C-alpha cells in the first residue's frame, strides 16, 4: 500500500471544524479548579499543621489562665469574708454609738424644753410665745406625739415569683418613699419609719442593699406608722396611687405588706433638726 502523501513543507494542516470543536470540548471538559485540586491532591498538607498547632497552644493557654484565675479566687475568698465580717462589725459598732448619741440628744432636748417652758411661763407674752412654739415644734417633729393612726409593714418576698429577677424581690428605698408620701397625702399628721420620725427635710435613700433614713440604716421588716384619723387615712391611702403601687409590688414581685389601724401609738421626736433662716436681701446684692 502506498503511503499517504506528506503535506508540503511550510503549509498548515487543514482540519475539519467539527473535529476541532469536539477536540476542544474533550480537552477542556475538566474545570480548571478541579484540575488544580487534582494536581495538589498528592502533596502533604504542610500549611494546615501550623494552624492546628497554634489552635492547640491557644486552647492550652486559655485553660491555664482559667485555672490561675480560679485558684486566685479561691485563695482570696477567706480574705474577702474576713473583710466583710470586719465591715459588718464596724457598722454594728457605729450603729450602737449613733443610738447612744441619739439618746443623749433626746435627753438634752427634753431638758432644753423644760427650761424653755419655765422661762416662758413667767410672763404673759412668754405664754403666748410658748403656744406658738408648741405648734411649730409639732409641725417640725420636735416633740413626741401620741394618738390613733395607721401601721403599714413591708418585707421582702418570701419566695420570688418564677421567672423574675431575684434582685427585684426586695423592698427598695423608692417603695418606702411611695408609702410615706402616700400617707402624707392621705392626711397623716406625723410619720415614722422603724421608729425614726420624719420631717420635711428627711431623706430616704439606699446604700448598696441597705435602706437609710437620714443616714441611719434600717432593718427588715420596715414598719411605717402614721398618726391621724385612722379610717380616713386608710381609705385615702388604699384607694390612692401608693396603695395601688403596693398591690402591684405584691402581685409582680411577691413583696409582702400588711395594713392595720391602731387606736393609740407614740411616735418619738426627730433625732436631729436643721434650722434654716430666711434673711432679707441687702440693697445692691
């Protein structure tokens, strides 16, 4: 058989267009990304090993830090407990000293009142002035008062309602403020909280978990007493905003409270008083 003739030198070989297209499809059927992955499939994963090593080292360091923090917390727990006990003891000591000084101030106030009455009773003008002073002392809580009234006792929730924040099941300073203001609005003539007489300048605040009345800490339960027409005060208080607020505290947070009328109770005089004077403005100032 004769060999096929060779193509002349310098001339391109002619191809069928259909055959050329089929050849391109055949050679380019594999996606370039798969081609690159297949080319590197047999190589060792040298880059993944450092990443895994760094991750392991990081986890070990985090574990060590947590262990050190836990050890330090356990080691400092006794010291914190001792500091808390020392602070509690100091608070109790200062409270006892405050009570002693308050009793001394009350005794001195009684002595001053006795001497004042003796001096004023010597003249007719003094007697008139004594009557005016008695009214002002009553209004400014400078004398003890006795009479019928209302007693409201508040305490923290025994068991917080399910699903509530355990930090809101306590009586707060604003709760006592609401009760006191409600009693004043209901017609109370005198109000005291845990036997601490309130004046127009008294402050009910909080310091941490403690409630302070004129910077003196209170203890649970909180007893708010009011002097006045017991029935009228009770009706006005219960139907007013303060009574509604108490019912909301009971239903929402489990705060416990009770309201009772009393036929006779004595409220002590305020322990301290701050006198303020009004002065005429001078010309040119």
